[in-house]
C-alpha cells in the first residue's frame, strides 16, 4: 500500500486484467509480483487472506475486512 507510487497506474491496469481473467474474484486478493528492469511478473494470485494482510492492517491502521464489507 503506497509502497511504489510510481507503479500505481501499472498496478491498477494489472489488477483490472486479473479481475477480467479470473471472474468471480471477490474480497481480499493477494497478488505477488516481481519487478525486474521495469517488467512486472505475476508470481502468484491468492484469492484469500495472506500474511501480507497483517502488514496491510498495520499500514492502514484499520482492519482491511472493514473496507471490504
């Protein structure tokens, strides 16, 4: 969250592509990526809460589930 603001538009386009490619995704979805020389590679898509949820909660200072609901 706000870690790589220079990639905001690229990540926004990426999540839209993921949502189109995998219909039915709903709620919290974790997407692991690798950025190498400006290229973004999707490593894994987790349609569930992952350990990153804990860090997200700390960064937002709010329970992300509240935002989903």
